[in-house]
């Protein structure tokens, strides 16, 4: 990613966001190494520092769902400058959430417990067996529009 592609990849507001975070600050600069596991409310922002020797903020990212503080606080952001070309970097935003004793009704009720990233459509069958589900497909946020990932969970 480059500073020129950052706004298109992430979006510049909640309405145009393509994922967990969006670019809140205009005119991004080249970032330095950065990692933050959680953010602090009420804004849930991430001030990514400029690459050395500069000492300012390269750009600020903001959580899409700052109203859902329990979810927004669990977004992790990292920025790693690429060795070559020096004008590129890798930005990763991730979110993890575990919920025990779920029912199908809980997954599809409002507000859904995983609504920050996924939606569920009931299939009418029994609940699935315990396990891990991996999303498939999708595309990086640099695609226009970002392609959603999907998963099908069969009942046990």
C-alpha cells in the first residue's frame, strides 16, 4: 500500500469505509513501524507515526464502529514499512471476538454479536457442531469495490 492508495483502500468516513478502520486524517505521510492492540474511546483512533527521522503523525485511522465500544476497543492495527520500495507499507487491521452459548436466534437478532464484520442468514436447520469456521473468497480492501468473504456452515 502507499499513501496515495490509502484513502481509496480504507475509505475516509464511516459511510465509505471498506473494513474495520478508515482514514480519518487528510494528506497522509509515509508511516513508520507501528502496532497497537487496542484503542481507547471515545473516538477509538490510531495515530500512526511518521517514518524516522520525522516525529509527527503520518496519518490517523478511526474504528468504523466507535459506538460499539466493546468491539471497537478490540481492533488491532499494525503498519510495517516494506523494505522495497521504501514508499510502500503493509497495514493490517484485525478484530477477534468470542461468544459462548450462542443460539441461532442470537446470531440473527439485533444487534448481532458479530455484526461489526459479518451477517448471518438462518437456514432453518439444527445448530452446527462445535468448531472453527474460516471465511473464503473476498479480496483485499484495495479492490474496488472490496469483495466480501463468505462461509457456509452446515447443521450437525
